[in-house]
């Protein structure tokens, strides 16, 4: 089972993600924004980070950019949660070093199948 | 290791001629006002594929010529050159030239270099005269490829060439993960080209310098593949190319392993990907053979929809089944033997054998069946060219192209159909002005339809032209002495006159139809195939020719008859009825021509024994024997025979294989007891009678 | 061809005379069986037989050569021979009285057919040789089946009856 960091300022979204992943047996920690996430990520090592894009304090793309620069996260899958209404964010996120994206809305099964894919 | 490339020549030519057809069909299908991207891609791929093969196999002229064509097509595809009628015409001309070059290369003959150079110059002129396209070509479609290509080739899967850029792994993606996902879609064969790896001293473990080729052995929606690569589309070079197999049943030496060689990619779907593929092919060349798929696929993964079979093998099989039919009918005759009565299981077995034999026979005959599109495909081009030549605006509407018919029928019906279609365009459809004056649409229509009808295939050639001018036909027929000056004919009888030998109403012999080949030849050719042709016409509205052909030339239902001690077979399709005439029905016309009056109609009767020289007819008087009424295109008549025997399915054998043509006889078959019986040529017999009467009158 | 070249011939009889054909042309020997008469055939063409599914014409060699006919009996055989016609291989049957041996004949032992008046049409004869003290007439199969090569000369017909 993998150690996953879920980052979202929306509690409901965050809970859905956390609940789903825990139900699948993963060890999940959560963060409300980029700053918090970065602290947690530096404190321990995650196998996967799933982050929302639009967040106060530090947005998801900035978070990914900073994480990618950490040697511990050089090759770690970093996924962003985006909406179809903002396709430009995908490219922006990719440029920052994101592995890929999960398009909102998504259901738990979709989330799990993507997670399963990136974790192999 | 030297590989003899000539072993692939055969397959190269076959595939190239198919590609030439694709090119032509694609060009004809193009709507220049709104060119369909997929059609343009199909055309491009066909040219590209010919060029590649020709270069590889050393047919330099073909390769060079196709290269120029490909350049022009590429400009069109990328929108650097407008697609207009001139370009299409030049490309169509090039298709002809290409066909000529390929034919010369295949037959080792000398190509028409002057023609080739001239055509190449035209292509180059079109290239230098590049006018950018005003608008992006409209239309799209991946799975819904145009029907032209779908008909000739069948997709067997996808070939994906995947070249991750170094940053792909540095963003947390894993090429192996993507490949794993692909393998979940369908069985896949993965090869990896490691030739891009730097030497060990420069090796960076975090970089990915490998190129993978993944061949998916099933057709899955392209979107599913694209989905897998959606995160990394900017971090890799990717080509997703359909793997196709050409579906052709043709006499050649292909073995099953050669058949699987055909499952190889043609070039790509969108231009960006196409250029990618070329890049990858270049990689291949540098690295040797790594990404080149092995020539034979592991059998477990191949989803083979068809195989190529030698035509002689098929025919040998058909012959063998023919033998089986004969053996079966021999056993059937035994059924009535007195000493075999009471063996119920034997009789059940015989009945079962009969059903199974028939099913086997039908199944085997199916192998020789091809869609009539093999014949129809030439017409779009022909109609277009003729229309332009004559300045007529003509639309060809085809239907039933997938109707299947025996290969030999297809080969032999093409010429008559060409004649009919030419005829419709030349004589049928009026000039545009005349059409407008008559309140008809400017554009004339020619319909080519095929369909099945109780054991026959029917092919119709129809037009909405002026119809048959009966006054003129009748006038000509009188001038030529075909009908008496005061003879009264029904409209249908007048229409039938156009099939008379030497009849032509066109005074000014045009370049098109008037080559001394008349409708009588068309009728003869159709009849030689065991078929018939009729015409329906309405003045001012148009003309329809209806051809009925047997589905196969190898088997038919026959009525066995007896005269003297000889057995003959009348094709059941010609038989209207059989009757025992009574004296009151028998009349003599003109002294010695016997006729019977049948429902008010006088039907001439041929005495088979006399006309075929049978030694001892058993029943000399008409009222003692049986008259089989038969019908041909020309007329209805009776054949006087001693007895009717059974009806049975017979295997048609040619007399000419070891002997020669015999007047009044269309072929032979072998009966259940192993004896040879002759099949009557119902039309030819009538001719024999006329000949005989002619001699008598002289 | 060199002098020592020998070829093998299949010999058979028609009445008292011995004839031979190149053995390489022989495909099969069959006993006589009923044939199916063909309308408008030449007099010497007996009819058609079924050879394993193929329709094969049978020629009465006696009639073809203009000899008197006689009823077929238990010795009567049909020799199937191959020939080329318009670039196609065809099979034909020849009815003969009786089959004899296979003989070898060297090229030197074969003489041209003498130019005297014979009972048979000399166009059908390719040469003469000798075997066991008897004259053997070598037949030219190509002219034999050539329907253009004249029918039985009428004046000989009566003579041989």
C-alpha cells in the first residue's frame, strides 16, 4: 500500500479523496493548501501526491513546481485535479512538472483506477 | 546474409496495384469544394506505401515517380496547395501512369518513358504552382474511414510507435506503465529500439532513450489509445497507425505466413504523426531491424480475418466436391434398388448425405465468390472521364456493390457492362441543354445496381436519358430488312430489335460506343455466361438494361430428358413448362414448321432427335412424346423429347477442356452412373433450327 | 539427336498390323466402356467418356485411319494420350483392337514412311520401324487429332470394306 498526500482546499473534495483512498487500503495524509502540503511532504516521503490546482496560499501548480525540485520527489507521480473548463491549466501543470491530471468531476472508481495506474 | 528480395515482388505488386486502385477511388471520391481529410490521408498513404515498397525492392522509376506524386499530395494535405479540378486531373493521369509503370515493372517490359516524363513534368508544374488552400479541409473521421479503403483493406489492429522524451520520466511518468495499460486494451507485441542509448560513459539512468513499437493485435477505439498517452503527449513522439490486411482472393503463391506479412502499417492518420512515422523509419534504418516487426506473427495473437488461397487450390476443391456430388447422386440411384429396400438406416444416411453434400457444395462455391465491387470499381472513373469528354454532366449511382458472385462471372461480365454504361452515357443521356429544355435536371444519372434474386444475380444499368427512340429503331430495322415493311411490333418487340446483329441507330459512329460492337455482342456475352439480358425503356424518361446471371458457372439445376437412348440436360432456368400435346394443339406453319398452340400463342417445336441426329427416337409423333417449353431472350419454343427424366443439380464441365465447342451444346456433366451427358444450349439450338431451315429453303 | 538415342513406344494392333505411339504421350490405358455420342462429330469420334471427372473424347483409330471397322471385344482398349492444342494440354482416347508390348527403337532404326500408296493416310504416319521381324507403323499423334487433317478418303473407304 502506498503513502499518498491529498491536497485540496475544499473539505468535501478532500474527504472524498481521502476516504476513497483509505478504503482502498492506502496510507493517506491530507493538506488544505500548497504551503501545508509542502511542509508535510518534506517531513516524510510520499509515493504519490494528488493536488487540487486552485487553492489559496499556494496553488497546486506552484506546489508541483517546488516538489519537483526536491530530490526526493524527482520521479514521484504528482497528479493535479483539474476541470475541463480550464484546459490551459493542464499545460501549465505539465510545464511545472506534473505527471498528469484527474479531471473533475470524477467518481471514486475513476480515482482509484488512475491511482492504481500510476502506482503500477 | 543476402536476402532475395524478389520473393517479395509478387506481394509488392499485388499490394501496389491495390494501392493504385485506392488512390484512384480516393481521388474520385474527393469533393474538391470540401475535401475530406481522411480521404486525402488515404490517398497520401497509398502513394507513400507504393513509394516505400518500390524503393525497397529496386523499382526506381516507380519510386521516383511516386515520390513526386507524394510531394504534391503532401502539399495538399498540409494545405499548402489548393485542391482544384486541375490537380485532381493531373493526379488521376498520374494514377494511369503509375499503373503503366507498375505493369511494366512486373512484366519486365519497357515502360513508356515519354509518358512518364510528361506526366512527371505536369506533377512538378503543379507543385511549383502552389497556391495555398483558402480554407482548412473540412471533415474528420478515424474509425469511419471512407468506404473505398474499408472495402479493400481490413484493419487488424494498431501499431504504436512511442518515443518518450527525456522529461517524460522526470515528470513522474513511466513508459512501462503506459505500455502495460496498452496491453490491457488488447494483446500486444512490444519491441524496443535501444539504438538511441548513449554509450556507457555518457549514460544517464534517469533519461529514457528507448523507442518502443507496440502492436495491438485487435482493433480498439483510437480514443482509448490516445487516452493512455494523454498525460504525456507533449513529452514523447507518438504515432498511432492502423495495421491493415488486404482482403483479396486472387490466384497467387501466398502461404499463410506470407499472409500475415500483410499486417503491417501503412502511414499515419494526421500529418504530424505521419512525419513522425517517417522519423521512426529513419531510426529503423540506422539501427538495423529493431523496431521492424518480425515477418511472422506469433499465431496465438493474430486475429486473421482472411487468408490468401491459391485459386487452383480452390478449383481443385470445387472439382472434388463435384465428384462427391456425382458419387452422391450415384448412391441416390441405388436407393431404389429392390434388394436395398427395408434398410431404413441406409436410406436415412443417404438422405443425410444428400443434404450435407449440398451444404458442402454451397460452402465451397462461396469461396470463389467475390463482391461485384471488383467489377463496379472501374465505373466511377470511366463515367467521369466519358462525361468530361462529351461535355455531359453525369452522376453515377451504384448500389449493391457487395453482392457476391463467382469470380469468373465477374471477369466476364465486365466488358458487357462497360459497353452498356458507355452506351448510356453516349446515346442515352442527352446533352445538358437538351435536358434542360425537356425540363429535366441538367445532371444526367446512370445507375448501376446489383442484387440477388432466386439463385441469380441481377445487374441493372439504368439511365434517365431520352429512352429508346422506337420510331427510329423501327425505321432502321425496316431499312435493314430485319422486319417486314408492314410488320406490326409491340413496343417491347421494337426495343428488342437493338439486340439484333448489326443493328445500330447511331448514324455518326462516335468514338465511344460505335466501335462495331453492338448490343448483339453484349447479349451473346451475357448468354455465354448462362445469363440473359432484357431492356425496358420509356421515351423521354430513360432506359434500363437488366442482366440476369447465374451465381456460379460451376453448378446448375438441370432437367434430364431422354431421346432415343441418349440423355440430355436442359437448364432448369430456361424451362417454362413441359406438356404432352394432344393432336388438336399441333399446327403446321408454312408447310413443315411444327408448332403447338399454347394459350393462344403458336410456339415452334424443335425435334431434338432430328436436330442433334439421334439415331432412334422412340416416339416419332408429337402427341406421343413430351414437349418441353423453353424460353430464351429471343423467343419461346418447344423441344420435343421422348421422355422427361428427373431434375437434379449438375456440375458443369467444359467440353473445350479436352474437346471443342459443339453447336447446340453448352457443356457436359457426369451423371450418377458415371456417364457423360450433354447440356443443351437452348439459345444455340434455335440457331441450329434456323440454319437448317435456311438450308432447306435454299 | 544422337545416333544411339532410343525411345520407347507402346505398340498395339489393328487387325494384322502393328502400330506404335511414343510412350511419353501415353497417360493411361482403359478398357472399352460406353461413350456418350456427340452431335455433329466426325465419323471417327466415338464420343465422350468420364475420366475421373474430366470429359474426354474417344477416337476410333480404325475409322480415323480409314480401316474397316469391327465390333469391340474384350481385348479392345482405350489408350489415353496427351496432346497440345492451342497451348493447352488436352487428353484424348484412342480405341485400338489390342495392346501389345512396349518396344525400344533407336532413331537410326526408324525409316521415313515409304511414299507408296498405302491403306492409311500417310499424314498420320511418322515413320516405320521393325520389331521381332514385323513392321511397326509409328503414328503421328498431332495430325491424328487435327480435325483439319482430312477425313477418310472416300475412294479408300470402299476398298477397305
